[in-house]
């Protein structure tokens, strides 16, 4: 999952991003509405965490512009105001969910995952093919009943490939969906991660490389 956090409190934004990375998500940060809107329209994020009271461009306007542009990202709006009227206003602007500050991080992550499920076609709670099994909610993966010790990027790559259900996934899509904006698009990050993942998955191979196209899971 790739998330954009638009929050003018730099310390809070960085803390949220760090926590999301611990949850094996890719997280980018923007500290005002103008920068956030630009990034949101340029990159295909799964979920956008949007503070309502933003400088440069107010969060309400950011949300309205995203809807106007046909942005497919789900929006979780944050605000210090917690009245029913504020929540209704936020949802009326096009936000998909609304969370008042302060909030418990566990609830925040649960809401993000719920929005992610709504952003994509319905998938089985557990992704499986052959003897390979991955549980996105519990963040566990196994093969032949034996747990796999996967790093965050390895887990993210495997989850995306399994969710694609045999569709070829390009290296560019993997880089965009599993890594964040700090990733160098000209690096060998995807190849290196894929090599480690294949080694951990063992034989027989379950990931096929499609020349000039990308990767797919073998059924």
C-alpha cells in the first residue's frame, strides 16, 4: 500500500509516516495543501491522509480538487475539530472517512486498511496460490506451512503479485506501489528485492519473469 500524508505539523507527519513504514506501507509526506495536491494528482496513491486545516491550500479545497480531477485514491480526513457537523462537512466534500485528532495509531492503521480494501476489487482475506499463502491482515506469509521471514519490501512485492492473480506486474508498478518517493527509479531495487524474495520462497519457483514486461505469480 502506498500512502500520502498531507499534514502541516511536520513532527506529526513524520511520526505517522514512520509508523506506516513499520506497518510495511510506503509513505510520502507533504506539509501544505499545495504540495500535497500536486503529489496526489501526479502519483497513484492508494490512500491519502488529509489534514483539514492546511496552509497554502485548505484541506477542504484539496479534497474538492481531488474529486473534480477524478482521483481514485481514497481520502481519510483528519482534523482537531470533532463535532458531528465537522464530520458531516468533511464527508460531504468527498472524503471517504473522517478521524478526529488525537487518535490511536492502531485505529488509524485499521481505517487505512479498510479504505484500501474498498479501493480495489474484492479479494479473498487470505491470498493463496498452490502451497503459498499470504495473510495481509496479520502480515504473515508461508509456503508448505512454513513461515516466511520476509522484509517489508519483499512482503509488499509478494502481496502485489498475489493480488494481481496472474496478471503481469511491471517493475515500474512495483516501484510505485511498494516503495515511496525516496526510491531511485533508476536503481536496481526491484531486481534485488525480487532476487531475495525468490531465494526465500525456494523451489520450485513461483515467480516468473516476463521479458520486457515484468513479473507474475505462477498458478
